[in-house]
């Protein structure tokens, strides 16, 4: 998916947010903003949003090398989601359609996204997830029958992770679909926003239930140009690819293979592009 | 109120929105964005947001002199609000506390704000307004008793308008408080966003019930430095000033006189500054 002008205010918001997480010095915040806006006229809108974010991220990295502004946020998300794990498992166990419930939970877990929602009330979101199932209205683009059917013949699955915390919800889905199949769980190579990296996956026990690898990228989406050869081989050969979150969707809508995209719609640009509404849970094959 | 870094993505969003209202040419949209971001490093954040918006507005005006991108939106808002007028009057007539209901409606009318909400579902907002009264939760900053008390001794009121359409709701309040008092209704001098100007006030019949003047500004908030001498004299001498909307609040929080601010909280920066929550209706004297 190309970058839209609407994405640019959002990129700047991410820059401010990270500046504030890294220092209380308002002059530095201002300087980061000034450096970030200078990049805008040079942006190639034909490229995907995760590539643009990576480019803008250099502004943060120049000032704070090797920083991980969301480290604390990610740790909190992992801890809170792990506390929820038994409840998630119980919800699946009690369900009439275990796979459907696990898919819905995995997508719902995509709300654990500090980056997309400044004022996220995580507890409120979690209560909403645990309380109910989703209405048909919220599933206008939800190709569950296709997913279930294709899954039946699959031996290897590449699962592209999105955020820390959210990966506990992914774990619940992988535990449902992993029996008799090889699942490879791919995370970002280096910290970028609140995206999961290897240590998050290990903390949340993903390494106990499947193979965990780095995709090689430090962009907030699996941009194939940045991926490692090891990852690309698996990406090409896996029977099924499951992609979580908006960032991976943005990066991979024109990828040279079929992918099942699972995400919650958090912005109007993605809503338009995917044909869904804001807040919907999407399961869509491209 | 000073400008915060959080305001800048919002200013850019307004630039994109106006570009799209003025032309379908995406290259022009991009050029407008590029010119707008160039202004950011020169911004003095000590100044108020409406001053910054006016500065950024020059980017639009250079390309589209004498344009009024929101003309159609404003006309639609005026028409729809005038259709509602009889229902608003009935709601006040049936109320146990006519003044309270009129104040609540006037603030609720502040949702007719195309500029602050890209995806405004105006009919939904209006149904919400007509359906109910507001809960205590939504009125955490609501100095109604003070307002009622001070109003008792007042002979002249300067009423600062905000948006087209919304001014019909203002009319209902002015009809409640205008008996035995002189009310002067001040609108912007020239088109800026969806803010009301003289022709909107005349269309909505404000000139039939009070004196309508221009404040002299073409900023989306009553920035005193830009106001006409006629306006400033009235501003100084009026027994009471009622200010509608966030833009006027941003412009006037440090004004050299007491003002009653009435607005609905539409952004996190204003929420923090006013001590209210997003979505609250605020009645606050400063």
C-alpha cells in the first residue's frame, strides 16, 4: 500500500510521542519535530508507510542511538497480556467454534497498540475483548470460511507478529492451529515503536510452542526489501502466511504471494483501502 | 493558550483537507503539504493555535486567492441546523430549566465542526443532542450556577460565534438570555475553515434577534491583535462575554477580562488545558 498524505500527520505524531518517552526536554521535542518535517518534501509517497516511518525514525536515532523508547510500554503490555493468558485460553475452551474464537481474540489483541492510540485505556479494551464476541457489523471483511478451508491442507505456516503484548493473543491462535503443523513466528529484528522483537516473543513463551525468527527488519511492518534471506526463503515456501496488524498489511498488500491479513482497523486510510470500517476486525486474503 | 507540538499534525491535516475540498489534483495536495511543513520550524509555539493556523492558511491562499473551501459545508450545516430550529425551541420550551437546556444545546451544537472531525456523522451527532441531556460525567467543568448568577445583573452581552450551523444553536440560547439585554453577536470577518461569517449569521436569522458584527479577524479564533477597534471597544465594555468553541478558547484564555467559555472538548490538548475530558461539554469562566 502506498503512503497517503493523511499518513504524514501520523508520522509526526509518532515522532513527538517518542521524543516525550525519551526526554522531558521540550526543546529537544521541538528540534525532533523540526528535523522530521524537513524530511516530508523528500518523501516518495509511492513507497509504503512502514518504509516512511523507518526513514523518519532516523531523526530519533541520530539523537538517541540504540534507543528503545517503548521498552517500558512493551514490558507492561507483555506482562498484562500474560496475566490474561489463562482467561483467553478459557474463552477458547468454552467456545462452540474454537478456531473462530481464537482468530477473533488474535485480531482483538491488535488493540494493544500504544503507537496507534495515544490515550489507550488498555484495561477497557481488554474488558471489551473478554466480554463479547463481535457483531456481523464489525466483521464486514472477514473471510473466515476461506481461512478455515485453506488451513485444512496446510503443513507450514509463517506467522508475522505485530506488537508486544498482542503476541500473547497470537500464541493462543497458534496453539489452536499448530497441531500437526510447523509454525514459524517472525518478529522485527530491532526495536521499532512497540513492535515485538525476539525477547518479547521469548518472554511470552512463543519459543515454547513454535519456531521464533527475526524477519530482519527494523521497520514497523514486514518490508520485503529489508528482510533477511532466511526469512524470504520461508516467506516464499510456507504453505500459508498469516500477517498481523496494520503495519504488516501496509507493507505487504502487493507482495508476490497470497497472505491472510488479520488486523483491527485503526485509521481511516486503512479503512478505505481494506473496504472495512474504523474499529472493524478484518480477516482478508490478498 | 500556547500552541503545543501536538497541534502541528492537526494543522497539516487541515491543509490536506482544504486542498482536497479545493481540487482533485493530488499533485497540488502534495505541494500544499510540502509548503505547509516548511513553515513548521519557524513557528513560535508561544503564540496561540488560531494564529498559527492563520499563518499556515497563507499556503492555501497563495494558491487559491479568495477561496472559501468550506462554503458548501457551511451552507449544508446552516440548512440542516435551521431545519432543527423548531425542535430545539421545543426542547427548551418543555424543559424544567430553560436556561440550562439552552446552554447545553448551544454547547452541543459545537459538534457541528467539520474542521475538527473529518468523518463527522452530523445526523448521528444531532440525534444524540436531541435525545438526551448530559450526564454529570460529561459536565466535570460546568460552572452553570456561576453563569446563571452573573447573568442576572448583566445588561450587555458580547457573544463570540464559532461555526456555521452551530450558530442556530447559539440563536436558541440568545433568545433565552436576550430579553431585557443587548446582545452583540460577533463572527469572523472573512472565511476561515467552517467558521461563521456575517452571511451565515444573516441566513440563520441572528440579525433578527440581536446586533451582528464582524470581529475583524480571519483567524479561527478571536485573536485580539487582529480585531477591529469597534470590536475591541465592545469587548472591553460589555458586561459579559460568552465565547463559543475551542478556537475562541485557545485565542482568549489569557485575555484581559473575564469570559465565559462554552465548548465541547474535541482534542486531548484542550482536554488537558481545561481540566475536562474528551467529549465533555465545558462551561468555564476565566
